[in-house]
C-alpha cells in the first residue's frame, strides 16, 4: 500500500522533472532533501486530488473479522477528507533530513503550505476508524520496509540525470533509507494525531497512586510498554493466538492417533506372542505323545502340562 504511494511518486516526479530538472546535489544533505521533497509533494497530491489514501484505508478493513468489515468501511468513509493531508503534514518531511536521529542536514527546509488540522468533524465510530487507519498504515510501513525502499530507488533515476548523482542517491537509500522510513513512522502517533485533529476526545490527565512493583512486575510492565498499542496490534495478536490454538489442536490430534497406533501395534504383538506360545506347547505335546507311542507306553494319568494343554485345545 505504501509502496503504491512511492511508485506513484516516481511517476509523478518523472512528469514534473521534464519541466523542472533537478539540480546537481553537492552532498548527502542535498540528495536527502530532493528525495524527501519529491515524496512529500506526491503524497500531498495523492491526499488531496486522488482517492489513493481512501482506497488503502478501505482495504485495511479486509483484515478484520467479517462481521466488522462493513462497519469499518462505513466509518472510514465518514472520515474528513482533509485527514490524509494532515497525516502527511504531521510527518514533516521538510525536516526529516535534519532530524537528530538522521543527522544528514543541520537545519530543515521551508515546509509546504500548511493546512488547518484541528476541530475536524467527528461521527460515530470515526475515532476508532482514525486510530485504525493511522495505526494500520504505520504497521504496514514497518513490515514492508524492503519493498518500499526498492520502489524509492526509482526516484534516483528520475530526479538525477548525472550518473554520479544517481549513485549518491542510491547509496543514500541503501545506507540511510530504512532509518529515514522508521523516523517518518515514529513521528505520527495514532492516539495523539486523532485527538489533535478533534476526531477523538483526549482522556483527561489524572494521577493514580500505585503500590511499588516487584522486580518481576516491573519487568512485565516494561515489556507491555514496548508492545505497540492499537487495533492493528490487537488484530495481529488475536490471529497469532488463533494460529497457536489451531497448531495445538492439530498436534493433540496427531498425538492421539499415534497413541492409538502404538496401542494397536502392542496388542498385535502380544497376540502373536500368545499364538506362538500356544503353537510351541502343542508341538511339545505332540513330541511327548510320539515318544510314548514309540516306547509302547500308555500315557500317564497325570499328563504333563503341555499334553493337558493339547487335550483342552
């Protein structure tokens, strides 16, 4: 989905470059600024004049259970049109290259024309829809990092005609591309963004006294804090649990079948051993009788156990 944005960015910049060719980049900072500016302009275009963002947001609903898909899509259709433009603005691509975590430039460039992103109308379920869309796009961005970077390399070909400058651009994306994308994602928090726009109501701040935690409890709380919140994470967690339950059920069924087979094999082995034992006893009885007949002796009243076994048989 985000890869679609990047591919569209490459195509749009290709047309714009026919009239405004890129100037030669003198440093990694300049290359970073040119690439981020190209991406930002096309994301703004997609968020204001096309249905790209709306289509991606609607497709996110397909990952939900069937009974929630229609509610999700209806709620997303009620989101304000300007929401997606505000998402691009919140990322702040004009300062991404000068972000302390990136450090390619010392100062940010002048931003594009800013739009109003407060007091947006809210309807039933739009708060949940806003958080779901923002969290879903962030989740997808993180999990499709390689595909997005691969598509972004097209910008180098379009914006830089000089082979040397193209090489610098490709090198920048290879070494700093993932960091740049992760920094973009980290700048937008679903909860804060949707509350800042007015679509969601911010929870009043309150202080709650809590008892000191044990070492184990503190460790558990830290692990919980490191887990990204949001409906997408909950959906992925539920799917993982369901898959684990299915795997456990399959393993239990296999174990039951294997146990049954082992029992049947054991019973069969015991039966064969009994048959063999009976045949041996009968053979001994036959030999005993033939020996008596050869010697001309009558069988004793107290026959051996083997002979008695034959008589009973």
